[in-house]
């Protein structure tokens, strides 16, 4: 398996508000895929574990929420690992929108 994508997303919301924004927006990920997808999620304390399934691929991720940042870890399947740099760039650009 390839190295996971890791990304820190700064915010000024505080832990509880950041968790609420993430929880309210995570389901929108499924709409980003042609034909739709499925998002399974669960919270363990301040960490959201979620899996996005679409187009025959599953991407497991976790978001560790703190007072001033969200640490994201995205495990890509081998087929998508080829596009890791492009995916990381898009995450860096789009992920902060979840916290606005």
C-alpha cells in the first residue's frame, strides 16, 4: 500500500464548531463522483473515521480535530495512489471549504 496523504487544515472555529461543520458537510463527498458514491462515517472522540466508496474504489480516511487545525489522513487504494499528488493538491484547495 502507498503512503497515505496527510494534510493539516488550519481553522479558527474551535474544536466543537469544527466537528459540527465537518459532520454537516462530509456527506457532500459522495456527490463529487460521477454516478454518486457512498460515505460511511463514525466519530471516535475527536476523530472522524470515514470511507468513501465510488466507482469500485474505497478510500479510507480519518480527520483528527483539534482547537486550531484538522489533521487529515487519506489512505488511497493502489489504483488511486498513482494520482496521489493531484489528489493532495485538490484536498489542499477544497478541504478548507468544509470549515467555512
